[in-house]
């Protein structure tokens, strides 16, 4: 057990190191000079002032040092939890900018992913080998899963926002409000949450339902199902066993989904102008904000690794065969 | 009389029509009798075994009756058949290696299976039977994949016979085992019968020499029909049906050097059961075939308990 998790942790550590390095490299090899664009934003015409500002900013962000020392400085800062200062939201620290966006993304993605997984698996398991249900769930599932996120998002915006006019279509909360812990604000938050959530939920739902249906049919054909049926076990027991085995690959699928969770649904957030990580990435790239790009990507990497680790632990609990693998690893 | 099968017909539905896999088979099985069911692949022996407990979705019960202990088995109705399964008729399947749910501990699976049938687990009896097949009691706390192939096989044998069924069907259970394990399995099955765990047994195999060690009676099937049925030694030593004769003569014998004597097989292939030939189904491969074979030979009792379906017998 210890060796298994030790090995896993080592692999995760290595992945983290490589990811951070790549993450540091990418913005630095992007064309364009962020300092120049910052200075340009100040629209100063005096050459001395421009030069002074350029020197100030370059020094501030440490861009005048050699790449190697920039790299080591980056790691040193990282260890102390310092992601640097955002260029786009100057002078706010990157960590603050990200932390401001995280609750929106998580609040949107976690319910969407988990609920679609639960409901999809339930619907798929129910439909498998039941003619009438199967004939409805399967086509609906195919249509949903084949629908692009943004298209369904736009459709929902149009339907509920424009035609019916019952739900707001942009922002994380009403533009007339300031974030606070009042009921009015929370109500507005909930209203703005419904449509982006629905668009993500619906599309994911179809995929899970189809996957589960197929897995259940496969498991109902398995030898252990046939044996139980030959011994007269009721359908309920056989289906329960089939579900338990069919859910294993679905858990892997969920792990992959949870991994990209922190990245947010970039396009969905853009369609709904939702102030989450997805919107942040877009702005960071548009503004050549090295530190914000690094920060958000680092955050995503961490999210993927943590989610995968959690799933590893869950797998050990639900699938005895993984435990055998652990024993095998120690010999 | 434990089991009585009369003119049983079971066809497979396929896209190209009905495959007459079991086409009018009648036989009887007495209390305490072990029947060895032999024949080539596709002769209908597994179909017969499956028909008696659970038909799969493609199988169709076309005609014939099956009675077990004087009660008719509703073999064509999978729902009505359910109360008989496990308690009256049980099966040791071909696929013992994968017959147990991989994500349940064996003990828990057995408990859940018995609970679902409304039977409480007699732990002592279960332990006693595990001892009998020389399985450690700890296997109940393990997952199937922690057992070796032979252990899984024995475990499935214990599970299948736990409710003392009247009829046990053992379907090709020795095919995947080495010779010494085959011997052990055969001994165990005999023990189950002698201890009264099962009243009678149908042992399906393509291995006649192994059947001979276990079975009281051997029934040879060919292309969905009964060819010959007789006490084991009569089938092995005095076969009357040309198919049985060829089958026996194609077996290697101990002490014979096959450098001098070539082993012969049976030339040709069994007929298609989509559209079987009229008359005797073995006529195309039979060295003794003559005009009369265009008519179907009836099953005749040529001597006591020795039934043969051949005009020349």
C-alpha cells in the first residue's frame, strides 16, 4: 500500500516539475513584449519617461535577468506561494486574481460534472436492455452529446434570456450589485448560474448515459451474469452487480473530467461572460500577462494532479483488482 | 425416475433461419444416475444442457416435454422456470474461471445470491463442503481473482450444489483442466452424488474416455439427435452405432504404438443444422450407409438399456 502510493506520489511530483517548467517556458517564447504593451497602454509620448517606465517594469518583473536565473527565481517564488504580479490587473498579485475567479469556476463546474455523471449513469443503467426506455434515452443521449457546448449555450441564452426573458444571460451576478453576503446578491448569483450550468450539464449528461448503457449491456452478457441468471438470481441482483462493474470505467472518465475542472469551460464562460478561470485565461493571453498565464496554468496542473490522486484512492476502494496490482508491485 | 425428456426440440433463431440444434431427443435419467453426454462440437449437447436450466435469448423451445421428479419443467418460460433453478436444477458452467463477480468477495456473493433466493446461508454446511473439496475456508474472504483456476472451479462446484439440486448439469467443466485436475474433478462429482448433494447428473463432454470413468450411462449425440445410449461399458466396449464405433476407434489406446498403426478420425463434417438431410443425419459420413438410410432410423432398444438409432444396429 505504502509503496503503491509512494510510487504514485513520485510520478505526480515528476509530472508537476515538468509541467511547471513547460509552463514557465511557453509565455517566454511567445512573440511580443508585455512591458512594451504596458507602457503603450500608459500612452506617454516623452522618450525619457518611456525608457524609465520600461526599466522600472522590466526590473519589477525580473525580466532583465538571464533566463536561467529567471527560472530559478520562478521556482523560489513558487515555493513561497508567490505567483508574481499580474500585468493585466496591475498591481494586483496573480494569486489574488486567480482566487477571485476560482469560486465561480468551481461553483459552476463541480455541480455540472458531478450531477451529469450521477444522472447520466443512472439514466443509462436504467435504459440498458429495456426496450422502451432505451429507444428514448439513446437518441436523446446521442443528440445531447453531439451538441457543441457553445451552441447549446447560445440556444439557452436565446430561449430563456431573449424570448422568455426569465433569466439573465451575462455575468456572474447583476452588474448593479457589489459582491456581498446579502440575500439579494446570492439570489442574483443563483440566477446567473442557471444557464451556464444547464448548458454544461445537458451536454455531459448524454455522453455519460450512452457510456453507461453500453457498459451495462456488456456486463449483463458477462459470464458472472449468466451464471447468476442460471442459478435463478433475480434481475435486481444481477443488475446491481453489473452496475458495480460497469461504473469502474465511468469513474476513470469522471477523473479525466475532474482534471479539466479548474480550467473551466472556457467557451461557456466566454458566452455567458462568466467571471471564472476560463475568462481569466482568455484575458491573460490577450494581454500577454506572463504571470497570470503561468498562474492559471499552474493552477490547472495542480487541479489535474489532485483530482487524479483522489481518483486513484477511490479506485483502490471500489476495485479489488487494483489492490492486487499494489501487491504485485511490491514483489 | 428423476428426469424424463420426451421428444425435446430446441431451435436457434438466426438471420438465415432456424438452426435445429436439438431435434427430437428423448431419454430418461434415474435417481443417482450419472449420464455422460458425448459428441462432437455442434452436436447439440450443450444446447440440451442449457435447455434444461436456462435458454439464452436466441433459443426457442419448439416442442417436447421435460419432467423432473414427476413435475413438468416450464423450460420455455424463463420466468416460470426461475423457482426450479438452483433448488431443483443447477449447473456448473463451462466458464468457471469467470463465473464469479470479480468485484465481490466470494463469501459475500454467495450470501447475496442465497438471500435473493430467500434462503439463509448455512455457514457450517458451507464450511463442511469447502473442506470436502479441500478449499481453505478463507476463500470466502477473498476475491475470485485471488484464487487459482482449479480453486475457482471447485468453488463454483460448491456454490452450484449448495442447495442440493435434484439434477446437476456439468457442462464441459474439465475441458480447460490438466489431466490430474480432471481426475480430481471427476472424483469430486462422484462424491457429490454419493453424499446425496445431487440426485442425478448430466456430465457434458467431448472426452469419451473421461466420461467412462464417471458416468453410469453414456449418451452419444450426433447433429441434434440421439445416436446411442447405453451403460458406459457397453458404449465403450460394444458400441452398435457406426458413429459411436468410429468415435471410440479414433481414441488413442494405452500401450499401442501409433508408429505402426495410424490413428483414424472420422472423415467429413457434421451436416448443417439449418437444413439437415432427410433420414439418418450421419449417412454422408457413414461407411455402412445404404438406401434405407434416407428414412429416419427410430431409436430402438437393442438389448436391455441399450438404445441405438441405426438401421444396421
